[in-house]
C-alpha cells in the first residue's frame, strides 16, 4: 500500500484557519496533499489571517512546502482550470477529498454536478467513484436551499461536517476550537490524530 493521498480544496467561506491547520496536520502525518484554492478563498485567507498566499500554483506550492516543512512533492498545487490534474479523473484522483471551508456556492455547484472549475470537477469525481467526500460548510443561518443541497449530497454519499466546534473538551483558546473541527475531519479520513481525545478517552 502506497502513501496516503488526500485532495484538499479551500473555497470562499469563512474559516480559512480550519483548512490551514488541516493542511499542517496532513503534512505531519506524512500524507500527500493535492491542494486547490479558489480566488474567493485567497481573499478570505488575506482577511482572516496574516498570510498573503501567492496567486500562482507553482509559487503557492513552494510557499506551502516551506511553511509547513513538507518534503519535496508532498504538497502539489493545481490551478482552477488545470484539467490535466490527477484530481480531474477517476483514474488519478486520491481516495478522499475534503472541501474546507466549503462555501454554499460550492455546495450548490457540487450538488448539481456543475464542474465549472477543478475543485467542482474533483468533487464530482469523488462522488461518481463513490469515494470519501467531506464537505465543511461554515454559514449561519442555513437557508432551505443550503439544507436541501446538503441533504442531496448526503444522500449521494458525501459527509457533511459543519465547522461547528463542541465545548465538552473545555477549549481555552481559538486554536482549541479549530483543532476540534480538524480532529473530526482527520477521524473521517482515518488518519491518527492527537488533537482531540475520542469520546470516553482521556
């Protein structure tokens, strides 16, 4: 069995910190990451963090590799129209994909199979190949349209994992709240994590 691979896509909802922390944890777990980010997500990162991500895929790949101490080639970044990327085909895409955060616009596009960009196409591939697709919406309140799209995607086999941190672990910082959600995502991916004890464990 080869190295575990995960597709991670960031879209333009609030909650960039969740995705960046998830990327950090995936790298530490020796997971190969196929990474995509929408233009709207680039703006969210600049708004919610002190980071300014390079807009070009090659420069962003170098930036993320250096920032998270990834080995060469561990993080691969693809542009929104890179239709030759492995994630665009069922024969090349990893067995799991996470859209974090998942904007309600992306949620709608994925639910209808729009495939207008590589993120949407990659999610469509995950669905058609019956692979793990985890969507992390961050919106409040949810409209009926949002809920209907979530129900539709859940019925297709996607996992809807809202960025809704719990408090039973008595968080002492914003980082603790972020780690709660990231831990739940890692659990869904069957990747060992020490961010949050499972229920009943110390």
